[in-house]
C-alpha cells in the first residue's frame, strides 16, 4: 500500500512540475470519525459586535474559475492610505470570463465609498495566469502586483511575474512593463528543476532613506523529499514613488532563501511547511507558520516543536534564524454517562478508552495551509490556524476543529515568545481547570463533562459544542482533500488603534442537513457563512463572531460566499459611546453552484461560474477591559438571572435586569439552537423584568423534557443561560 502511495505521489509531483497551479494536498494525519455526541450551544455571556453595511455586496465580474480567487497566503484587498487620493481600496484576483477561457489576472480600484472605479485585466497578453498578490506602499500609495504565469517557451514551468501601477494623482492603470521576477526552473542546492510560484508580496522599510523595500516570496512546487515541501525564494528591491511613476531606474532585484527550509526540500525526512511572510518597522523580515515532520516513510511522526517563526534582520540581508514551539495543548476523555466512567473516545481497533494523556489538541496542517501573517501596532506577529483534537494513534477528529491564532512577541525572552490565543470558541474566563476550550466542558463545575439524556430512550450522551469552520460541508470532496483546499483563514494588520479582524468561514448548519441528514436544518442546505471576529486590543481578546449568510443577513440574500478575503486592515472611523468604530472591506466569490468545479475532482456537473464580489461593513468594536475581555476579572454585572425553580415542572420564572429602558428579546432555544418560544420582544423597562414560562412552544404545544437555553438580546449585548424541564 505504501509503495502504491509513493508511486502516486511521484506521479503527482511530475504533473505538478508541468501544470502546477493548486498546491498538492498531503498530510501526516488521518481523519477518524468521533463518537456520537449531542450538539449544544454555548451559554457564556458575551458581547456581539454591532455592524451596518456601508457598501452592500455587489459584483465586479462574472467568473468561471471558482477556486481561491486570490493569493494563497496573502491578502489581495488593500486599503489605500487616506491621505493619498482620498483613500479607497486596490484589489486583485484571478478569473475566467468564460468557462473555456484562459485564466487571467485582474485588478480593481475602488473609491473611498467602496464604489468601483476600474476593473480589468492587468496584462494584454492572453496567457494562463494565477494566484495574484498585492501590496500598497504606505508612503506613495502605489500598488505593486505579482502572480505566476506561463510566460515563456518552457511549457513545463510557470514564472513569477511582477508589475506596479504608477497611480499618478489618483489615476490608476498605468502599469510598469511586466517583468519576469523568477524565471523557472531555478537551481537550489544540488537540483536545477525548482519551480517557485504562488507569490505573496509585502512592503517594509528600506535601509535607503526615502525608499520602501518590497519583498515577494514564492514557494517551490517541486520537491525532492517524500512529499510536498514548499521552501521559499524571496526577491526584494528598494523603490520610491517617483521610480514607479517614471519606470526608471528599473527596480534592482536581489534574492534570498532560508537555508534550513531549502534543506527540508531535499532531506530524506519529510517536513512540510505552511508559512507566510510579514515585516516590521525595524527592518526585520519574518516567515511565520508551522510544519509537520515525519520519517522518510511519510507516516512515522518525528516529535518536534511545530510552530515556527523564521527571522532575518537587516532588511532581509541578514542571517535567517528559527524559533519554534509546540502547538500541543492537553485534552481529556469525557465519561460516557453520569454512571459510566468509560471514556467516549476509544482506541482505534479496540474497545479500551484513551486515557487523559491519549488525547490532545494541535495545529492541523491539512486544515490551515492558507494562513497569512501580520504585525500589530505593538510589533507582535499574528497568524491564524485550525486546532484539531488528536489521539496518540496518529488520527484526528474532523468534528472537533476550532480556529485559534498564534501571537509571537519578538521582544519576549526565548521560551516565552509564543502565545496560542483562542478566537472562537473560547474557554470561559472563570475556568481555571482546562488549559484551553474543551467542547464538553462549557459550564461550571469545571473539569467535568456535561450530559444530555434522550427523553424517549433514556440514553445518555455527552453534550458537546460542535462546529465546522470551513466554507464547504462535504469533507470527502476533492478526493477527500476538502480541508486542505478549502481552508482560508486570514487576519488583518494592526491599524494604529489596536483594531484587528480575523475572517474565516463556517457551514456547520449546512453540514447538519447535507452530511448528517438532520431535516431541522433543511433551510440551511445552501448556506456558507462568513464569520468575522474582531479585537480592539491587538488580538489579546476576540469577540463572538459576526455571521454573514443568506438566511439571517438580508444583504446576502441569494448569495453563496466562498474564498473570502478581508482588507489588510480596519479603517478607523472614530468612537461612539466610548467604543472604537471601524470599516472592514471584504472580497469574496459568490458561487452559483456551491462547491469548486475547477479542482479535480470537482463539485457539480457543469461549470456555471459565479461572481467576484465586494462589500464593506462598519463595526462597533466591543469594549476591552475589566468586564468585557480581561479573563482575570469577573464581569461587573449580568443582566440575565438564573431561572427559578430549575429544574422545573410545569413552569419557571425568568428575571432580567435592564440598565436602561430599551428594546429587548428574551427567547428559549433547544440544544440544536432552534427557536422554541419567544417570551418577550419589545420594550423592557429599566430595572428588574420578570417572565413566567409554562413549557410551551410558539404554537402553544407542550415541549418534552430536556435541556433548554434562554437568551436575552438587548442593546448589542447577548446573555444566555441553561435550564432543564423535568417531567
């Protein structure tokens, strides 16, 4: 079996050399179906960011290339400095104008109000182009572009190309002559068949006064080890605005690589990197991410720290060094029922349960490959990833995967530079037992699993928070490589006000119907969701996610968003009632038939295309500090009180305390998150309010015994508590 797999991989790499466009999926972990658990919703009190649309979604182009429309590891939507041409955005993407057309690189210029000014191909030569990247000079406002293309007579290799827009006095589209930045194949160590493509651009300071330095990293599609090992080649050049406007002197390009990663690409041991480029204001260049490592057989793990930050000082001309840390975080095996201490997670192939040291969380390479890296205004590096639940047999559980981020602080002493920070879901700030969020331990007492009982059969289940933080519901799509191809988490840069956003996608409700057959979720069958979590304190704490989808968001009616990219930073608007307000631009693809057709094997019978879209929302960022986000301090006040009696039969009283007279909604939900009963929806007076619930639903029918949640929503704040009806 291994021999056959090795032959298949070799054939894949040979094909990749000739037609490399999509990264080859390969991982050292295998997916394993987990035990059946009852899904629950989280009941922690939390603040939901308020937002409005400042530019409703609109289409730039109908495109028939429905996969990863921008850069793999960068952000192709960039804010133009507001003191240059009144601000706005530059955007780049690849697209096909017809199903049988050549894939081309496009650029767009959007005004400060988000309206479209220009949208067109960059070049006038019809060649196959893809995976564009974009960076905007913070001094001159000039946009610089790179992509890969079939640009010469060597059909077996693609080239990395570069141009820049003169953008003179707000007039866009006057490009420098397109140059071949990396003419593949390129020699690396002892081999001369290396193909550096999939570029990402980043601009930082230059050692030359008055200039900036642009860095463009491309990744090797050719490997000389067991599996893919995309070592980078980095081009850099100094420039200023006059040089871009006049086109002379031509940019003087220099090249560097990371010697350790070059060696990874040639070692008998297999190390696969997933990294992204960023720079700071001091002239340091960082290549941040993670990797996995196996022996030469491609399956025997090499235990070593997997989170990495490669650093090069002196504006990319210094020596590359690496700092690494483990991504592993402990978990534990919940009991099967209140009276059965057998763990629900069983050793594969047997009946014995895993001990508490047999389960752990770690970063999942197959689900986090398209990360980016940014710098906040404190000089710390951020990059997001998916953490999955793993067992010591080398398997992971797809139902248990959650987004987190790594914060790397170069100013800290070695050994204290990495912080694994939870985005959503998050461990309760009062939980001092678990090191990180455990999906079956979401309420006190901490360190004990939570259970739900089937009212009809009496069978007990572990109650667990489940999610699906991917833009597509079918994990078997694309030859069982959906996780690898479809992940696309991105984090914005710092904006001088500590405001960041992390953007990813979730379609748990669609999965519940399409994959799990739960007809309660039938209306969600074609609903990928955009999730946006924001922070007003440089990512130290993250909000509950905003969800944009075609059922709950009127502006998204009829849309199926895929391949979502946020703008590179939040545009600071000001403050309202002491809270920071900022605008976030979003570029995405409205997929007419949900699922990528162009990946082989694809989804759908025909290529019916979709639309490249833009939208912008204005977000009121949640407060930081004692009550809102500091996990060491308890909230000052909760509005929603515990119902009494609890458990109850036949009725219970719910009280809530309003800090002022305002509209409020108090509703009851079941464990699936479905609305059962609206108890109050309208004005609630200042002070204590009281509602009696008699255990009926909105149709007046008596509901069955079980766990229910009641949720209060008012003035941008949401609080939820749990209660039990026991007949």
